C-alpha cells in the first residue's frame, strides 16, 4: 500500500526500492542527508498535493512517520 | 512540474557525469550568503546537455567574505573562470530588514552608500585576485514594509534602500568588462515571491530559493554560461503554415489564412513581432516550408498583416524538398553550423524527422495552441550575449547582402570574374575600445576558419592590445553589395626576428573570396618592412576547423616541427581582386 511513497523515496535518494521500508531512516540509509530530506518533502508535497506544517516535518524520523502524516491528512497512497 | 525538471532529477543525474570527454570546459565558482545545495549539481547537468564540462567550486556556507579577502583561499586556488556571488537581502540588510526605521534618514542613506562600497569592493577583489568574471545577483526588493502603504511616502523607505543599493552597484560597475548583474527581481516577478520563498525550507535549512525553483534559477545562471562559452544560437528556422500564420495558404487561400484580425490571427502577429525584434538585434531568420512557392511568398510579400517580410529572412526555402535537405542548404548558404540553429515547426512529424537526422539542431516542441508560441520564444534564453555589438545589429543586413551575392554569383557563373566584379575592399583596423568586444566575440564564436581556436574574453583581448609585443587587429570587408562588418581578426606575438601568429580567423560568411590570403599577405609584407625574418603559425585541429587545415601550406609555409614557417624572403602571394586599406 505504500508503493507510491516508496517510489518517490527511492527516486529522490537514488536507492533501490527493496532497501526502503517504514523503518528506513538516516541511521540505516546513508543516502538520506539533511538536504535531500527537504527535496523529498518537496516531492511528496507536490505529488500528494499537501503542505506539512514545520513542526510536522521536524517529527519525521523515519519513512513510517510520513505515513502517519498521510493518515492525518486523509491521504491514501496505494 | 515534469520529472526531468525537478531538483531530484538533477541531483541524481549529476552523479552519473563522467569527466574528461567534452571539448568545452568551464570552471564555475558559487559564493553565497545562504544554503545553495543543488545549484552546482543542476548546473553541471545543464552544462553537460550543452556539451560543456562544468567544473565547480561551492564556497563554504556564508564564508564568502573570508574566501574573497584571503588571497590564498580554496576559492582562488580553484581558479574560477566564472564566479556567481549570490547575496540575499536579509543577509545584507541584517536587522534593518525587519526594522528599517530604527535608523534616521541620514543613517539610512549612509547605510546604502556603505553597502554599495562593500559589495563593489568584494567584486573588484575577486577580479583582482583571480581574473574571474563575476555575476552578482541583485538584491530582492522587499514586498513588505511595517509602514504599510505609507512606506511609499518615506524618504529612503525600506524598498528604496534596496533599490538604491541595486542601482548604485549597477552604476559603479557598468563600465567593467568582467562584471554582470543577474536580474533577480525579474526572476521573482516571473515566478512569484510566494513560490520562490518557502518559510519551512528557510527556517529548517536557511534555503532562500525554494527547492522547486532551484532549477529555474540555475536556468537564469545558464544564460551567462551560454554567452561566455559562445554556445548561443544564431538562426531561427521557421515553417510557414500554422507556424507564422494560422491555416494552410495552399488550401485556405491568401484571404482566409489567420493573421491579424481575429484571436488566432493576433497570436501569430504577436509571435512574428517577437521574432522581428530578435532579427533586429542580429538573430538570423530563415524559412523552411513545404509549399507552393508562389502562394507562400505572396503572403510574405503582400499580406497586409504580415510583420516579417522578405528582407527579414537571410535564407528562404519554400519548395517540396524534405526539411532536412532544406536545413542543410540553409546551413551551407548562410555558412552557419547546424548547432547554431533553432527549428520551429507546428508539425510533430517534421520535428521528429529533424531531431533524428540532425541532432545538433535545437528543435522546439511547439504546443498545439498558437496562443503560446510567443511565450515559448520569449522563455527560451538561448540567444545570449553579454553585450550586443554594432555587428550584431547590422548582421541581418549583411545576410541579406549575402543572399544577393549568391544570386549574383549564380548569374556570373565564373568564380574569378565574379570576384573581380565584386569590388572587395578590406580595411585593417587596430584594436581599440570599440573593437575589443567584437574581436573577443569573433574568437569565441568562430569555429571553421580558425587556425588555433583560442577563445579570448574581452579583457584578455584588451591586455594583448595594450602590450607593445602584440599586434591585435581586425578587418572590415565591404563589396558592391554592402558592408560585411568586422569579420576577421588576428593576434601576433612580436619577437626580435620572428612573428608568431597566435590567432588568425575569418568569419565563415567571408571564406572563399581570397580575403584570408590578402590578410596574411599584408601582414607578411609588414613584417618584412620591419626586418622580420620568419613568420610562424600553428594549425590546431578541432572538430570544426577543417576549412583552415591547408591554409598555411597553400600559402607557401613550410612545416617545421609543430609549426608552419614562412621566410619573408619567399615570394608573397598577391591577391589582385582585393583592395587593402589601412585605417590609422
């Protein structure tokens, strides 16, 4: 159910899709750095037509946290 | 936004670039007062698409001052050719950005003067220490003032502070060849401050140009790269039906094509006006149309609402040949390389055909809606020059003369008779302040008849011409069909007993009329008068300068190691049909 989100993460971080799951974080994904995290957010916001608040973006520690925000905003990401 | 245009694409693509394979190279440095991640990656990818290998240096975060002031900094050791100095208004104004009226009017005026001096000093320091060209991004004019609508009434209000700093710097540097100002406010006007500035990104990472707009901003920077590397386009090739007017003249008839008096017709008039303006600044226009010649040329000549007329086109191909054949012919007749062409055609099949067969040509994917044509043209940014010279403006007339010359040549038939009747006159001119930009432009743009293909910026030409050990001259060619303008140049290094030809070039539209021989003959005769024994020249082959390959040999130069050498005691070629004049 998270394919579209994983696709974006895979594209932005330039890593294989099979390395991405809800627990992916800067700790286990070295391609995740502070700048391309903003690039990722920008892609997600454009793709799902949503704007996150600043504090929400600061809460994101792993990919699963983005899915929590999707639930909050009523976004389905099949 | 399409995938190929967003920052994620450029960041990933930049990782795949291999170095060392491209002929054109450029060293670019970025110094900024805020986070500019993504800029250099995007520029390298965009350069690669233009077949330029771009090497970059990005200054440490907000360390530009130290890097500029220390003359042994990493920045200077990088040896940049082009430096972008990107300062933002919040940084320059500091607390004044929020509280502009905490200072008195006279303090604000002093502030403006100081900032103009500080920034211009920094730029001059860069040039002094590195010789790099500097592009300064002007400061963004704030759209907010705590005084609200009354800010307009204030003496030296917050917007005026910024405007005055921008104008002051521009005024200070306007005569400096190595400095250009990037019009940041025009960029913001086009895309909107609310898109370009994203508070979340700013608070999180001091990102002052939002991630979505970084590629667009780099496009603005690329305009300078285009101008400096001479990769600018020279000619627009146009289809007629549904490109310059609405409808098909062969089917709809002269009276029924759409041009002028209706909404669709207005869109084509607008497009033509934008094209005419480019033509007036020296971009060549050409027609490449599958049509009945008489039907189509009648519209060009007689339609009351036609903006572009026959004399605006340097070459006209209206026939039933395929478009690739026509484009080759246009390239040959105008003597312009295929990579200098832009191709406009409403028919996707024609476009695909050109793309496949002639990949050097820039093919524009015209939208089906003619209302967007003018906009597509004005967004292209491929016709860039740091300074429009007199030659640029005169060029359209020269190509018109060229068309007439070709017709005359066909009429006369015999080449020697043709040359005799042309009354060619070559005027030699020593480089001066007016000619330096043109000579530099010639070294940057001339590819075919160019013996060494050394590219020189204006300031390099200037320093050669100030040096007593160098001769820097150019030639103006005229004939019975008009003046061709400054179309050739050479740079000679004078030594005690020999002269070395550093640069010798002739614009492609003059080749084949004996001008190159006449140019060299007068040079050798002059050397002989000054008791010089030998003239030495080099031919440095490139992908494009084959037309110059045998020049020295055919003139009588002898090969010695890597040089071609002419002994001034040898007989010197005489070019009878050309009259030489020296302009003292």
